C-alpha cells in the first residue's frame, strides 16, 4: 500500500490551524486541540499506509472533527476556521469510505 500522503497533509493542515489559532488569537485550547487532532490524524495516516490499511482511526477522528467544527460553524456562521475544517473533514470521510471501503468493519459484513 502506498503512503497516505493526503492523510498526512490533512493532519498537517489541522495541526497548522491550531498553531495559527494560537498565533493570531492567543488561544491555547485551539493550539492544544489542533495539535492533538493533528497527531491522531497523522497516526491514522500511518495506519492507512500499512498493508492492509486500517482506516478506522482516521475515519473516526474525521467524523468527530466534522461534527465538532460543523456545530461551531452552525453557531457562528464563520467559514474560517470552523466551516473550512468541517468541509475538509467531510472530504476526508468520503475519501476514507471510497478508498478504504473493503477495510472498514461495517455491520452486516461477513
């Protein structure tokens, strides 16, 4: 299985967003959440790069991030950063389902 470059870029984008939130607004929670989610997504990209790929960690983290940031976007109406991270996370979810469908432990599969 090739290296999950897109997964690593997604992880780096989330971590960079946390760093930017800290630099621009001095938000320590943004820094902590961005680095934590970025690290988990980076490890998920590492697991996707294995043979066979294991996409469940990255899928679950993307789902959580899409939900959290989607809720923030709904409340604030601001596209940056909540709306953008929500859209990127939804794209990562779709990509994980399409690319790694046969490796996801879906109910009803034997």
